[in-house]
């Protein structure tokens, strides 16, 4: 499978996870805070969506032979420097990655109210990421 198809497939995967998140995320924060099963389902689903974003970035860097990054931060820095992602979107991806790391590695206690805020207020960052990646695909940069 060529890089463009891989990227489009991963974007579909990301959007599938975001659709699932939309289906299970309660409208009210108190419902989210009250139900451990829903919280954990939402956390795992957004974690998977963030993993898809990181995979897309990795495919972009690899397929364009943009170097051998040593970390996920290097991946993000590389596509930002190459103007594949805007500075603002790259920073949002760094924040997503940080949130994912908290979920995965439990660095400190998870603040469920902040998690809910991220899930409800920052979810549009995925759409902006997709828009910028698709713009690069259309311009044949990828």
C-alpha cells in the first residue's frame, strides 16, 4: 500500500474512533464523572484516535524521507518544520500526545474533570489535523 493510501486509511481509523467517542461520551460532565466504565471507555477510545494521529505523522516522515526521528516529539517537530502542519496544529498534537501519555502511563492521578474538558473542547483539533494532512495530500507534498 502506498503512503497516501496508508494515510487515508489511518484518517478513516481516527474518524471511526472519534465517532465512537461521540456515541459514548455523555453530554453532562456529572454523568461522565459518575460512571467509571464510561470514563475508561472514553479514555481508551481517544487514546486510540491519538495513536492514529501519531501513526499518520510517522508515515508522512518516513515516506518523505525526512530523517530518522528519535522520538514522537521529533516526528512532530519535523513535520512542523517542513510546514506540513501549522505551528498551532503541531502544538495541539503535542498536547494530545501529552494527554495520551497521562492516560497510558498514569503520570500522576488522572483528573477526570480535565479529561472531560479535553474530550469535549479539544476534539476539534483532530479535524484541523485532518484538514492540514489532506491539504498536503492534495498538493502532492505527501
